[in-house]
């Protein structure tokens, strides 16, 4: 039988790490240990992980900083925060940092196992949802493409280039995801344009060009109805602005583009 999942336990106390290790290993999990955040990051770099169980207070700093790093950089890994202080503030702060669950010390082995199962299950459900979400986005991008760039996967290629540039600029994973979605859907406003504008061969009249120039704004409006994140709407809204100010619809220049961020 394969393992139930790869778990990393981070706590300054060897006795606590050992107890959790034994309980989870007996159940069928592969368990690794770390005594502090730096060690945990080292283990995480070298091993596949599904879940990190960590104490709120680590010898080299606040455990929630590690939770935040994990939830931003490795969204596929779940985190379970252990704490001896069950106050509403601690619970709220943990969830705000991106924790997948909380375990109050001291706990019984059964409580530990139930929390681990629940965290992993929630993560799997989230993964499934994300997969469906991305499939729907790609279908939508393909449908937008077919109106204007039949069979060339224009949106997909724009998204790949945009993300590569974003990575070079050092954007965090959340901003990169918004950039990828915005790039995939950048021309969604064109679904509001008349068919003949997209099919016309030869130059557009100035009146026709004015109509085409509305598509970034129309796209942002469509996405705002579906409550897409602000970053996604900004990519769509500004995708025809140019750094020298010669773009449209607002003729923004330089860092004015996306300044609302
Ligand atoms: Fe466009």
C-alpha cells in the first residue's frame, strides 16, 4: 500500500516531534522532522510534501511567517498550526496567514489524526476545484481566440510570455496567477464587438477603430461582473496601453500603467 501523504513536523521539542512522527507513521504517512523554520525550508526544498504541521512559535521566529511563505509559494502544500493559546486572535491570524487548520496543544493522537486527514482532504478538494477552474478558463480563452485568432492559441501563448516576464520581474505566485488569468482573457471584451469589425480585411475606418478601442474596457466590465481579482481586471484593462503613452484606451505612459495597484 502506498503512503497516505508526506508530512513535515516542525517543533522545537524533540519529544513532541517524536510523538507526532510515531502516530502518523503508524497510520501510513511518511514523516520528516525539522526543529526550526530554516531547517523546515531546507527539508521542503529537498522532499515532496503534502502537509506541514508546525508550532506557532519556532526558535527562529513566528511560525505564521512560514505558513504565509508556504501558502504563497507552494499552494499545493497544506499547513496545520499547533498552538497552546486557543484565543480567537491566534485562530484568526493563523487562517489569515493561510493555515489549513489549527491544533490546540495538548492533543490526543485521535485529534491529531482527524486534523491531518481533514487538512489533506480539504487540500485535495481545493486542488480539484482549481483544476476545474483552470479548465474552464482555458475553454473560455479558446472561445475568445476563435473569434479573432482562429486555431492559433494566441491567448495561451500570450499567457506563457507574460508569466515568463513576470517571473523575471520577481512577481510572487499570487500576482503571477492573476497575470496568467488576465493574459488568457485579455481580449474577452471583443465578444461585445460586432462580428464585421473582427472579420474585416484591410484597414479600419477611424469610427471602426474607436469601437475596437473600447474592448479593454468592455473586458474589464465583464470580469468585474464575475468578481475576478483586481489584478486580473487591470491586465485586461491596460493590455493595449504602451510604455511611451501611444496606446489605448487611456493613453497612459510609463508607470502610470497599473498605478492603481
Ligand atoms: Fe486586445
